[in-house]
C-alpha cells in the first residue's frame, strides 16, 4: 500500500501484530520478574528502593 506523498506503509494487520508481539514480550518479562520475586526475592531487593513504590 502506498500513500499519496510518501513511502509504502505497513498494512494495519502488521501494526496489530507488532503490538501483539510487544504485549507478549511485556507479559513474559512481567512473569519472569514475578517468579523471581517469589522464589529469589533477594535478587531483586537491591534494584528497588522506597521511592520506586511511590512513582
């Protein structure tokens, strides 16, 4: 698909697929951090300070 004044654009379905991939990556990172917090919270303790929770 071409726009009247520019390079070809991606079809809408590609943009949706990209968002889906981003959501999958975000969920995977969240799940990994949650599992780490439950099983080895000492690994994360030094990464978070008191102010982080207030943001």
